[in-house]
């Protein structure tokens, strides 16, 4: 069982437990609470025991799902669609070989004529879903968009994916899961991105100063930085 502060990377919980039930999480989190831990929010993988146990110890805690697991679950459905598309391509290739024989059967020719438009349609759907999925992963990472644009773009991606995923109910379910929870983790990651951009600006500024200064100037700058 592990708990880490995302700002400082301080590990406030690292214990081997016999299980990860709600009661076990409650016991360990109450112990940390007694030691002074004041947990405001929890970013986690949505485990049943964890989701139930932590609020028992911290009544007003905000639960935020992580982005990895929800993207990973959707990725499994996207991979299934890709495999179906590959299988469809192989089927068409086999029919083409059968239809190109010296004495092809009419059945193979007719089947090929039916298969070609099916393959084209499946490839369009597969390519569209893969592109949208890649974009979704980018939006949930450090994409550089602000909070408003990120929220609108995620909704656009999910809407477009829903339009082409009609024959894939499990993918539609994953889209619904993202839509249901993305406001929580989107808000958290937007906040994190804003902090990260500030850190990047500070780092770039310090690097610029260090490259433009002489050795003595650079040493003086470091000393002054430490003083301030």
C-alpha cells in the first residue's frame, strides 16, 4: 500500500498488507491521520477498497481518478479494433489470391467484391479511432492547452469517437467513463500543467543567464540566488 505526495514526492505510506480492502485502507490512513497527515485529495486508480476506505478516514477528501488507467482501458478496446482491421485486410488478401488464380471460382470473385468496401469502411473507422485516441492521450498529458480549451477538445474527441464507434459498444462504454470523470482529473492535470509551465520558464531563464554569464558572473549569480 503506497501513498505519495505529488508536489514533494514525500512517501507518507509504504506498507505491505495482507489485502487492500476498505477496512485495511481505513486502518492505515487513520494511522497516518493520527500522525498529522491532512489529506485533501487522492489521485488513484479507482480500486474498490481504496475508494471506499480513504473517505472513511478523511471525510471531506476529493477523489480524483488518474489518467493512466482510464486511457489504458480505452486503449485495450482500440487495440481490439486494430486487430479486427488487420484480420479484415488478411481476409481480403486471401480472396484476392483466390480470385487471381488461373481458374478462379465465381464464389471467390463475388466474395472479394463484397469484402473490399467492407475493408475500406473498417480501415476508415480504425484510423479515425486511432487518431482520436492519440489526441485524447495528448490532451490528458502536458499538451499546453489551457483549462477551457482542454475541456472542450476532450469533449470534441469523445463526441467524434462516439460517432464512429457504433459497432463497438465496449469502446462507447469507455468513452462514457472518460466523459463522466474527466472533469476531476482534467482539473487536476490542468493545475499541474500550469505549475509545470512555470517551472519550465524558471529553468529556461536560469539556463539563459548561466549561458550568457562569464564564470565569475555565474558564480556571483548563484551566490545571490542562494541568498534570496
